């Protein structure tokens, strides 16, 4: 299934219809941008894979809330700042870094850093830092929308609220599935393999994006 996901889906792609609609409208359109933000997050496989990696071994809602909040703070900050101050990063490069975040988290879940280096990186700091990069991925695509400056800030805030709503929806679905899986004997038996799959998806994203960057 992962191999059939198009590069556009990985790269924060915007449906042509949505992009055309955004380019045509002006003024404050809160509902439209709220919907687009939620849609982007729910269909953003890279964001969801990173979130899956982050909460994979988290059991308490308190801990899940802390990590998800750090991720939200990170991507909200750079998304809003990037668009408002018209600062973007090449989409291929930023998406390759987002792929790296997936690889990083999968290796962390597999205990690779402790085996290789004898240390455990600060998982909270890593979640926040990679959240910043995920936010730049969002801002780079929003800048591609060529949004009208009329009503920009309210529309951006609505988009961000939509992103957070979409994140909660995706997180809820992940937690439901994980909750059932964790109650079965197969969880610990196949947890390592699941993270290998996440790792492979991250490398696939990195390879695709760097290939696209090389030919641009």
C-alpha cells in the first residue's frame, strides 16, 4: 500500500480544485480554510506516519497529550510565521527532512540509538524540532496557493485550527486501532516489524523528494 501512494500525497499535495478555489477567493473565508486545513492533515500521510511513530509506545493520555502538543506548537509556529512573513523552503527539500523525521522516530522506537551510541536522545525536544520542519512543509505549500493578502491572517488562523482538528481526528483513529492491537499478544511480537515498515516509508519519502529536487 505504501508503495502505491503517489509522491504528491507525500509532498503535501494540494488538489487542483482546492488550489484553484483558493486562488480565486478573497477576503475572510474561515469555513473554507478550516476545512482545507483539516483535509490536509487527515490526508497527509507523512504527518500521520510521524504521529504514529511518536505515540507508538505511549500508553498514558497525559504523555500522548504532551507529545502531540509539542508537535502542534512546532508546526503551528513555523506554518503561521512562514506564510505571514512569506518565507518558504523548497518543497522537495523540506519534505525530505520530514521523511527524515519519520526515519528518526522509527529508529528511536526500535532502540537503535541506545544500541549504536549508548544514549537516548531527548524525545520531547526531537518532537518539537521536527514539528518546526513539518510546519515549514505546510507553509511552503500554502505559499504555493498564492492566497490573497485580503483576510490573510484570519484565514491562516482558520487553516491552522483545521490542521489541529484534522490532527485530532487522525490521532483518534490511530489510538483506537492501537488500543485494540495493544490488547493482543501480537503487539510486542510485531512492534519491531511495524516500525521497520514506518522506517521504509520514511526512506521512500526521502528518496522520492531528493530525486525530484535533483531534476528541478
